[in-house]
């Protein structure tokens, strides 16, 4: 018997990835991703350190910026992490 688990990461209403002037994608900071997903900042930094989930960019101040693609990859990581849980 096969069970399929679907995990979704949903952004609160009105908090979609936004575009700044010049159509540049701003992305989400690590704290925003943590708040939305429930994954701690420490865990997200660990994922970055071991090259499991690298943010697609950093801003001028060095803050990690996560894109929609990064969130989709995080969704996959969380899915496989749940499969391993007893």
C-alpha cells in the first residue's frame, strides 16, 4: 500500500514574492521563510551550510534571499524528511 503525503508551503494572503522597481525579484529573507514554514532559522542556515538548500541570492547587506524555486526545493526537502520519520 502506498501513501502519498503532500506538503504545501502557502504564503499568507498578500505576502507573495514581490517585485521591486525594475522588475527585480526581491525574494524572502530567512526570517520570513522561517515564519511561513515553521522551520527554524538555525535549520535553514544548516541547510545552506551543507548545500542542501542554498538561497538563490543575497542582497547588498548579505541577507539570504529565497525565491519561489527555493521554496519549492524546501518543500521537497521537508517531504523527504517526513518520509524518514518513524
